[in-house]
C-alpha cells in the first residue's frame, strides 16, 4: 500500500493536484471491493473541477485519497500546497461561536491569539457573516453554518480546496447564494477547487471542467471542458444544454449498473 506523495510547494506548481494510477481496494479476499482503479487526474493550479457520477462510483473515496484521509492501494497523489476540506455537514463545534470555530483553524496554523481573533472576524466578513460572529451553530441556519465552514477553509490558506457535496443539504435559493459566494472567493483568491456533486447543472454552473466517473470500479470515463462565460446561472440555456449532454452520458453509465443510485440535473 503506497502513501500519497506530497510535492514541495513551489511557486509555479502551487495548487496543482495530480492523481496517477490511483487504485483503492477495501476488504479482504472474501469481501474485496475495488472502489477505484487506474484513476488519472491532472488538475491545474487555480482550476475549478467538478466530479460527477452515480452514488457508489467512488467520488468521495477519490476525494478522501486526494486529501490523504485514505491511503491508495496503488498509485500516487501529488499535491503542491496545503489541502483543505469542506463537507456536506459543516462539522462546527457546537460549544464554540462562529468566530471561535474559525479561530480554531488559525490556532492550528500557529497564529497568535490577538491576530487570530481579528483574522477570524475578517474572514467571517468575507463570507457575509460579520454580524453573526458571536453566535453558536444552533443559532445559525444551514446556509450560515456552511459559510462558517467556508471561512474556516479560508483560514487555512490552502492552495487546494476539496469539497464533498457542500451544498447538497441546502434549499435551492441558499444553494444559489453559496454558488455565487464560492465563485467570487475562488476568483479573488485563486485557489484550486475540486467539487464532488450529484447535481450536474451545479457542475456546469461552477466548473472549468467536469469529470464523469464510472462505477465498478470507479474510474474516469469522460471529461467535459467548459468555456462558457462567467457568471453563469443554473437555468441559462447553454448551461442546461451542457448539463443535458453530461446527464445523457451519466444515464448511459448508470444504466449499466442496476444497483447504482441517484444523480440530479
């Protein structure tokens, strides 16, 4: 079992993420499951990439391997610069305020107490939560909690941000607001984003490139470049048309696996 190889962060490569020949197997001889096989991805610095596919195709496993949370069975991961993670659940500590949750990430980076208090409030201002800095998670809506989680990601100053269905539990209006926010922060900060999503239009709305994964085992079966001008809207004709093409390919793949789960358009 080979561990991910983390490349030194050099200016010209910062933000680059490469997965080379990634395989991931779970279980033993009797219950062996090949989750990933031969996954090759080269994500450029500052690129926004979406990964779509039916449930069980290995999207989240691939993200976990890229983050170093799972060891690949074969292949290597090269990440130039720090890696931050954002999940569907905000995973905030309930006994801390919004500001204190963000401060925690700064504390782990060694930022001194005075500076991290100021920086946490500045970051909450960037995600439009300055007035809610002293509230605890149970006092915030789902969208607000995800914005705190996003501020916590920004606090890590990572070159690569991995997102696993971060908008999946939000209502449509809040999701659209989060789309606008993450896009503006990405354009402003220039970090690399890899977004795992079931929502094909969301992928087209946000990404420079969409990666379609097939199942059994998980592998890359199609790459769809996206040069539509920004900003984009979910219901724009070109976005709908591109999403329809990706959906057609996805339906064909899912149809080959009668126990595969859902995706949305």
